């Protein structure tokens, strides 16, 4: 037996207790960013998701697609406007956003997972009243148009699909009580899904190794420490909403949240099935070492 074969066998042995422990558990994975535009990473991600389903976990994918929305808006000569990190969404922008997220990107993810041997089903947050949302304004009161946040989550359709072995792939489009279609932040939508499904794990795939403070990766922190770090100057850009969403998920009894670098090959499997894991782990209370 070669060293490579021996290493593969050791990996399988290391994964076995995690496979046993996580049987039947739900894992919510927020997928987005540059990972969606790298063919090699896309294929690796789809393979990981199918493997999770095969070994008995229930993966749920929640995706965004901001770069693709911007690209399609440029095609029709429309500039993108952002306020506090949120896309200002007029009626025309909302139409393009729904087309890109629920049409193009969602169907591509579903197709890729199915090609790898999975059984994926695409959903919009409007399907089966999955997301009931409300319009929001900026912190200084600016009208953002058709931008919303999740108010309630009905996971009936997700539960039905998971029971029959399907992998839900969810685009972040919601509907208000008035029937308005709303553009939702994918980080917050993933947190809402994880909370509503009593997920064991919520995983945020990013382009960085995790949360870094003063240049060093924070491998694990509890709820209290996470809340304190919200005011830290190093918590900025896309990391701040992810930390906010992580805190909300932990408060809603999600087992733990992991912020990991999705550009690392098979990062999802490394996080779930190895002793060392990857990225930054947020838990309710840290165990004493």
C-alpha cells in the first residue's frame, strides 16, 4: 500500500465517528461570492454536497449572486447602487434580480448537483411561503426600494424534500404580505433557515480563512465574545453581517456556526468530518480545555 492510500484510509477512519454522530442532522450552507465563478470550485462544492447526502446528512443550500446581478444590470445599461451594503432595488432591478437568482443561478446549482449524482430541487423563498418578508429602509431612513428581511420562515416544503432524499437549493427572494417581491440578504436568509430547521450547523463559505482579529485567525469563540467583537475595527465589510447572522443563529439554538474559506478544496468536508476543522467556529459556550 502506498503512503497516499494509507493517508486516504486514515481520513476515512477519522471521518467515521462524525458520520455516525451527524446521521439525519441538518446542515445549512450559504454559498456565494467568487466561489460561484470558479469552475473547479463549483464542481468540488457540488461533489461535497452530494457526499453529505449520501452519508446521511441533510444539506440545505442558500445562495446569493450579487456579482451576476450586477453583470446583468450592466447589460441593460443600468448602474448598481448600494447603501450600507444593500443593493438599492427599484422595480426593474427587482425583476432582473429575481431572473438571475431564481432562474439562472439556482438552476445552474441544481443542475451541477444532479450531475454529480444528487437529487437537488430549486426553490425561491416565495415557493410554499418559505420566506415571509417585509420591506426595510437604511439605518438613516433611506428608501431602498424592494429590499426586505425575513419575518417568518415556513420550512414545510424543505422538510418534505429532505425526508425524500432531496437537496433544497434556495434563492434569496421573498414576498411581503402585500404581495411585493423582495430582494433578501443571503447571509440573513441562511441564518433564518438554519434557525427554523434546528440545524446542527450553519456554514458560511467565504473568500477568506475566517474571522481575523489583529491579523490572527480566531479559530473559536463563544456567543459573548462574538457580540463583543461586533464593535472591533477588524470586523468590517462582508464579515460583519456574517458575524451578526452567526450570533442570531446561535441564539436560536443552531448547534454552531462555521465561517470558512470556500476556495479551499473540499472545505465543507474538512470542516464537518475532520478533527481539526477549518475556519472560525462560533458556539453558545466554549468547552473548557
